C-alpha cells in the first residue's frame, strides 16, 4: 500500500511539473521507473516490461520529429544545414538534461537503492533519457498533439545549453555538429604547411570531411589555423546545402 501511495505521489508531481494530466497513469509510472528499481523489486519478464528504456527509444523518435516539424514551420528562411544544426542542439543530451533540471524531473523518478545512493537523480544521461521516456508516455497517452504541446511549451522554451556567441566563434564545434546532422564522417585536421622564423611561424591547417570536402586556414597558432579551416568548410557546406556529387561513393 505504501509503495502504491508513493507511486501516485510521484505521478502527481510529474503531472504538476509538466502541466499535463495522464488519463492512463500506467504510462507515467513506466516512464518514471528506472531499470534499477525493477531489478531490485521484481524478477524475470515483468521487470523487463516495466522500466522505461523502451519508452526512451520511442521518445527519441517522437522528439526528433516534433523538433524538425517546429523548426520547419517557424524558420522557413533557414537552409537545411542550419536547420540540422538547430535540431542537433535541441535534441542533444546536454539540452535535454537542462530541460529535465528545469522540470526537476529527478525528484519524480523511482530509482533502485544503489542508483539512488550513487546520485542517480542528478546524472545527466539518466535525466536526459527519462525526459525522452516521459515524452513517449505523453504521446501514448494523449497522442501527437499532446506531445507537440509539451515539446513547444517546455522543451523549446528552455534555452539551449550552448551559448550562441560562443558557438559562432567555435567553428570546429559547428562543423562537427553539421557533419553529424548530415550523417557524414567527422572532420579531421591536418597540418599541411609551417612557414616563417621560429618566433613568428604561420601554420596552415586543412580541415577534411571524407575524401573530397576540404578547406585550408592559416594562423599564428595551430588552434587558430584549425578554426579558420573549419570556418571555411562550415560555410562552404551551408552554402552548398548538400554534399557535392563528387563526395559520393558508388
């Protein structure tokens, strides 16, 4: 009886924080139940069926679709590359962790004793995954419109973890996110030239993605040259909007 009362209290707390009331409380209960709790309380198939990992899988897909839809509707002026970068930032574990902290989701979770003692309520990956599970639970309980309302009112409203001005200066990070969003190889950086006397060297770095995409940059340090090369390749990719045909392999 005490266990049931505690579960009801955790679900009610989640509903208050979300601003959403579940018609079927079982969806909310499963979303809040970490695998560590079930492994301690239950055995066999029942334990596997009741923790939130499968909901995380569904929630990831629902979140990706709804964020893409929102960006498509609200930013018709942006090219595909920039939309991809915005999406990658919003659905990242870092941002989902910030949203989970905003909701104080950790206080609602039901954890096993071991996970509790190890600080599970503050773990980044655990909270990000739990948020995806909660979103899946809302989708299963209320449909896509209910999930969309949560995404737009909560997920999109929390500022992304990365500072925008810093992002503009860190072209290596921007290039890496863009490559990941387009399912391309990660950039590599190669020193192709070093010139000048020892006290005033100029380094030339080439940023490469795959076999054909490459841009060079120069600077007084390898770090500065790498950023210049990344900036050139990043801007080239945004301008082209897609991978050149010469980069494709048959």
